[in-house]
């Protein structure tokens, strides 16, 4: 059996869909299941069962011999949340319990870390373990993820195989419920449908033009490919960047969204909100050498290709993965 925590969320539900496509149905979905806007992500998924996250550890104690892999993708991901107690509970303490259980029962573990751990990027975007203790994330979410990475690297008792995947800017189906934290692709498609125009944040750095803030945008299908690779190929335990290795501008992204919708670009620039301006990342780009050397050979989806598929098959039609 495969366990997926955060199963009703964005990446978790897409992983469920892929596992089903691959003929796997012995899957336990773990989440809190309290948000009605996330429940549609579980529609048509073939599962062995649902377990509330608060009941998961008791379930695992009784059923651990049936589990072959745990994907721990559940987390609080709101980068604008500043109540550290929420992150301490859900991202740090809960993850430690999952780790300890996977170690005790000798179950391979793949968990979600984040590119938010890299902070302003002054130390680069290299998934070398030696820099983890020196990273300075810009918000409590990133701090919680980096704190867990540091903790994991110090543990003598570990799962038999484990990978912490540093997800970069993921976009794709099943992110409807994420609100402000959803990808710019989703927000762009909605704005364009509603107003015919898209607003982008103005650059507040003299050496970067408006719209040329850049991110390593990765299609969720590629993220799922990396998860499946970790389960099947069991690369050396450690942290792995999960991006494309290619930074693209927000202008590129929005232009591709207009194209996927068959419209001419109409873009306006607005000031970056003050509550995020000081902690705003202007550039991210994953160094992907480690994952490639571990044997992951699949090419990553080009931004224009991923946006076209996402917009035309999901955002315009309303379908989910």
C-alpha cells in the first residue's frame, strides 16, 4: 500500500491520479478532509481508504506492515501566514512524527520540502546538504521547511530510503482551492476571462524590468514524475531540487497564458503589495544536477507547453485531474 498525506491538496491529488493511471489502487489518502473546496480533488480516485491526519499515526501503528511507501505532502503552504505556531504544528512537529514512524517501521519516505528554503537566493539554489544550515528563508513557511530539512539531516535513525523534494514554483490542475497561493497561471486565466487583461507586479529593483521577475516554474505532472521516480528507483537518500533548472519571467508566463486562450496580451503593472514586498523573490532557478545524476532522465515540460495543456484542458473547461 502507498500512503499519500495531503491527498486532497494540489500535488497530492495529482499524485493520486497518476498512481491510478499506472494501475495502482492500494492507496491510503490522508488529510483533514474538512474543506469542501478540496473534496472535488478526490472525485473519481480509486483508493483503499481515507484517514484523517489526526488518526494517521494510530492507523499506521496497526497497519504499517501493509505500507510500502509514504509520500508526505501535507503541509501548511501559505507564505503570507505569520503565525509560527501553525507551521510548528503542521510542518515541523507532524513531519517529525511521520519521519519517526517511517524510521521505526522501515518504510521508504518521500516528503515535500520547498524552494522557499533558499530565501533571497544569495547562497544560490544548490541542493547541497552543506548549505542547508546557512539558508535564511524569508517567511515562516520557508523557515519551517528548512528547519525540518536540517532536523532530518541530523537524524541517525532514518527511513531505509528517503528524499526531501524542494519543490519550486508548481502550477497545474487541482490548485483551485489555494486562493492567493495558487499559481500565476490560474490567476492569469481567471483575470483574462473576467477583464481581458492581466495585472503583474511592477519591479521595485532598478536592475530588473517590470515583468522580468523570474521563477523556475514546473508543471505538476513533472513533479509527480519525480515522486514516482523516488518510489520506484529509490535514489540515494537526501534533499533533491524539483524544478526545471530554467528560470522564466512572469512576462513569459502571462504571454503564454494569453496565447493558450487565443488572445492578444493585455498586461498592466501594479505595485507589489507592501505585506510581501520586502520578502519578494525576484529570481529562482533550481540546480538539477543531483536529480539528473541520480538517474532521472525525463525532460521537463516547457512552460508554453504546460500552460497550453493546463489552460485548455482544465482552466477553460473546469476539469480536474
